C-alpha cells in the first residue's frame, strides 16, 4: 500500500513511492495500532538495508516504522 509521487527536481523527472506492507496497513485501517507497532518492531531486522534495488534499478529507503 502506498503513494506515488511524480515531480521535477532541477528539471529532472523524478518518481518516488512510499508505502507500507499491506498486512501492516490493514492493522492501521482497523485501528490496531499496538499490533502494528509490535509487528513493525519484530520485522525491523528483516528489512533490506541496501539503498539501491538492482531488480528495478532504483533507490530504496526503508524507515524504522516499516514504511518504504
């Protein structure tokens, strides 16, 4: 789940995406904030640490709260 952003930065076309896994997002939409926090904490060591994804050829940023 997430939001796409398309804009220009110094005349360069930039596309950005921010998101959170669907199952975590479902906890939030159903008001289960504590469940969301617990699962984010439990998963944080499994998230990728690279700042570049070779599969799609672009930058990646994974935040401590699970958002990408």
